[in-house]
């Protein structure tokens, strides 16, 4: 009898975690959540803006540095300025 209670408890937990996963969107592959990885050799400043729109500031700074060949400090300052314009 105790074994069935344990099995039912495990099944209930699995169902609860599955429902929570779908509600938070962690188990759903939505198109707007797809990874955006621009190619640094062909990237533009618009790609930097797209990274900022997706809340990927660090990636935006790295890409800006690669595109414009500037220092980390300068890239950070410019990206933060761009971020305020969103």
C-alpha cells in the first residue's frame, strides 16, 4: 500500500513540474525566444541594437568591439548610450 502512495506522489510531482515549465515558457520553443548570434565578420550596428532589444548587453558590447575595433571601455560607453535610446 505504501508503494502506491509513493508512486502516485512521484507522478503528481512530475505533472506539477511539467505544468510549471509550460507556464513559464521554459519548455516551449517560441520563435521570439530563438537565439540570435550574428556573425562578427558581417555584423552591423543594427545587430548590436537587436542584441540590446533581447537584453543581451554583454554580447552587444562584445559585438560592438569586434565591429568597430575599439576598447572595452569605449564599447561599453557606446552600448550603454544606445541602450538609453531604446
